[in-house]
C-alpha cells in the first residue's frame, strides 16, 4: 500500500509539472537543432530559414530556394547575401479598401539582424483531440515512477531488511548504492550525448531518403526518449551483474578475459537493440561505454582474485 500511494503521489506531481517535464525531454531535440544549424552554415542545401508571421513560425524555406525568390524580386529588404538572412517575416500590406471591403497581401521581408530566435523546421505536435491526454498520462507514468522510485525502494527495504543477516544487509546497501549510481550515469549519458546525435542522424537520414521531417508526434517522441534513457540506464548495470556472478563463484576474471570476443559480439547486439536510429556511428557510441564497463568489471574481478589469494596465503602461513 505504501508503494502504491508513493506511485500515485509521484504521478500527481508529474502531471502538475507536465509542462516542465516536456521541456526537459525536448532538450536533446533543441540541442540537435543547434547542431544542425552549425553544420548547415555555408551549405545552402541544408540551411533552413524560418518564415515568421508576427512572433509565430508558420513554416521554413531552404536557403538554396531563396535565390529564385530573390531573382524574381519577391524578397524585400536590404540583404544582398543570402547567408546574412536569419528569418523571413510575412508583413500584411493593405492593397484594397473600398465599399467591397479590405484586402491584404503578405509581403516577404528579410531579417538580417539575427536577434530573433530562429527555430528548426522540426516541431513536436499533438495530432488528435485525445493525444494531449495520452501524452499527459505517459508523462505521469514515467515521471511518477522516477519520482516515487526512491520511496518505493525504501519501503521494500523496510520489508526485506529484517529477514537478512548483517553481512547480507551490507551487500544489499552496496549493490543498491552502486546500482543507483550506474543507472543515473546511463540515463545521463543517453540524455546529454546519445539522444542529441541520434535525433540529428534521424533527421539527416530522412532527408537523405527524400522525406520531410517537419513535424513529429509528441507522444511517440516522449515514449521514445523515455524508453531509450531507461534502456541505457539498465544496460549500465552490466558491471553489477557480472561482479555479482563473480562474487557467488559462477565467474572469475579469467573467464571474463577469455570470453572478451564473445562479449564484444554480445555488446554490439545489445547496442543495436538499444540504438534508436540504427546508424553505425550511434551504435558504436552506445557500444563503447558498455565495453568499457566490461573491461572495468574484469579489472575489479582481478583485484578481488588477488586480494582473496593474498588473504588465503596469509591464513595458510598463519596455520
């Protein structure tokens, strides 16, 4: 009952702060947009320029397509170099005002100040009247679980600890502490490094296929980001599993060292499953830290073996 109540309170808190959580989850997408803008500088085939109506973004246009508009004298403004254009503003101009009513035309004015915030053409959208509620439920589920997890673990520990011996409690505390740290590192690695590159690669691959990535479904994006971060967090628990098997005698540092090549293949398979885009660069970026964790596990197992051998030798010498 305590765990259920903790989850319910966590979901309620997550629903109240759903807007902030969406901004946090959209962080990698914003960083990928910045990366795209940097890489697109000097490449008119890739650089997109936002089209603004007032303060809102109503579309985008590639820099290479502006040349034709400039030749037809459709663009208005002092820009002579297309690379200086930061945005295009649609300005309504009245062209008729009589008894039949007023008519306006939208004139394209170029903005070269660079002070306005330029946005990437890709935006998150909620298509359908029920999508917003589904997004809120997903945020409540994932966010509530994350908020309530420490309390749930504490309540489970309250139930289990009285049945454990002193040394078993010691190992449980150590496993919980190291497991939490490794899980947090995996989630942070996915959020700050992998997601940005993976999203940028996904859009680039879509453009290579001739597909437009102007809009994504917010529900799919949020599920995608959350599941990938959870998957990376679980994958970073690999040393904990290996060292537990070493501790109970099923593995040792020699076996781990001999199975290194098999571990590389298994690591690539797991990375291929976890990799959101499937491109080789992102796959290797995921596989490298997992293999590094495997090597660290071998080193720790070797240290344990040397320590136990030294302790055993001292005991025999004492006898």
